[in-house]
């Protein structure tokens, strides 16, 4: 438990709460505004469909997603047991722990859309189709948050590796740069990004502008959990959530939210470019087929 005598700078705590509240209000406003401007829900079939890249079918894509769900469950359970036995913690104090859990959830939802029999909209299945559209919208929003949080977490891990090594706190000895747990952490981040980019290449899941606010809310949930750990155990994984570091925590806190909003915007642009490229390729193929038909005639 945290030392009862521990005190935190009142102005720093108050400013942090104001910053969090401001970001939450902006995220809620942006979600409402964007959804009003773009009310159409996500098509459930788009989430499960394969782009056909590398000859990968919808079923194969679904099985791959299911594999990553199973691997994620195994990894998270292993990680939680390891941390609880070795360090007596819950194993969820780092953002990377949260991003891996989120990635497993997203892969599970996408596997369902690839392998499940989704209803065709009709008068009889209207209610069922509406429920699947709501689930599809939630899946698309979580997918966007998964991308942005993994980008921020990965960038933070590499920044920490070069500028704030934590070998001694992780392993008890300062053997940088040959710290096993540092490289274990970096490998975890690389794996997350490879999984996401692989799905980007062979899937058709969109990243939508109207889901940007959910990335901010996801980071806020993690920030609140980190504050809970700070007050109850006295431990804090990051400077941006640690009131004891003074005003530097305010700068890093807002920088984290700017970073995750920027990452969400970057991925939205990248996915829009992917969509435009695939449409151009499709039109080019149609034009070529039409030209061949004219020659045959």
C-alpha cells in the first residue's frame, strides 16, 4: 500500500484532472459531431472480408485472426501469472499490457466477422442485422483505438530504451543494453505491429475519422487505472501520470494525448490511401477486361 504520509503537489494534481477532463470533453464532442456528419454504420461484411492479397481467402484470414486471439489469451495469462509470482503485481501497469489485451479482443471480433454466418438484412432479420451493425461499429472503433494505442506504446518503448533504460528496475541489475526484459518488451511491441500491418495488408477493415475520440478515451481509462495504482501502491510506470514528478508530468500527459490523436489521424489517412489504391486497381482491371471483350467482338 502507498505510504499514508505521501503527499502530492495540489496544483499538479488539479491541473492533471483539468487536462483529463478537457480531453474527455473534446473526445465526446468529436465523437458526437463526427457520427452526426457520418451516420452510416460499418458494414459487418467489410470487417470479415479478405482483400485477396497473397491469395488469402476469407476463411484463412479468419483462422489467422482466431490464432492471434488464442495466442493473445495465452500470452496475457502467462504474463499475468509471471508478474504476479515474480513481482507480486497484477501485470497490467504498463500501457503495452493493455494494448496486447485490446489486440486480442479485436482479433477475436474480427475472426467472428470472418468465420461467422452474418445475417442478410430482410424484414425477418431486421433486428438481428441491427445488432450486428452495432457490433461491427464497436469492432471498427476498437480496431482504430488498437492501432493508435499500439503506435504510441511502441514509440514510447523505443524512446524509453534509448533515453530512459529501466534494466535495473526490471531485473535488479544494470546490464544495459543486454537487458532480457527490455528486449522482451520491445519484441512484444514489434509483434503487435506486425500483426496489425499483416491484417492491414490482407483485410478490408476501415479506420474511420469518427472513431478518433475512442482512442483518447482508451488512453484515459489507462490513465485512471495508473492513478489508482499510484494512490494505492505508490508505484507509477510513467512520468506522465506521476504527480511526484511535478509540472513535467503535465507536459508529458498532454503530449501523450496529442500523440495518440496524431496516431489515429495518421492511420485514418493511411487506410484511406489503401482504399483509394484498391479502387484504382479495381477500375484498372475492369478497363482491361472491357478492352479484351471489345477485341473478342
